[in-house]
């Protein structure tokens, strides 16, 4: 095996430095590109999450409104039922009075 001269070794080191520099530049460019792509993906995912969240908020607001309407209708039905019951009692009482006045009772 021939002995390497100092010039050959220095030339090899210079070539390695050049290759290393090119590799570093290439990797730096790829890392920057990946960073941009990752940021874009994160932004899209965040937008998707925000849209879902807004959709759920709208759905929950709709459910709350429907529950309030149903409760209101239920409360109104109960109030009407009490009024009907009292009116029915009044009608029965009046019918009994009419029967008494007619002498049917």
C-alpha cells in the first residue's frame, strides 16, 4: 500500500469538508421545508379542531334552547291542567246547584 503524502491527506480532508458542507446545506434546507410543512399541517389541524369545537358549541346551544322550550311547554301544560281541574270542580259545583234549584237533587 503506497504511503499517503501530506498533500493527498489534505486534499482528502478538503474534499470531506466540501462534502460535509454540501450535506449540511442540504439537510438544513430539508429541515426548513419539513418545518414549514409541519406548521401548515398543525394550522390545518387547529382549524379543523376549531371548526369542530364551534360546531359542538352551536349544537349544545341548540340542545339547551330545545330543553328550555320543552320545559316551558311542560310548565305551561301543568298550569293549564291545574286550571282545567279547578274549572271542572266549579262546573260540578254549578251543576249541583242547578239540580238543587230544579229540585232534581
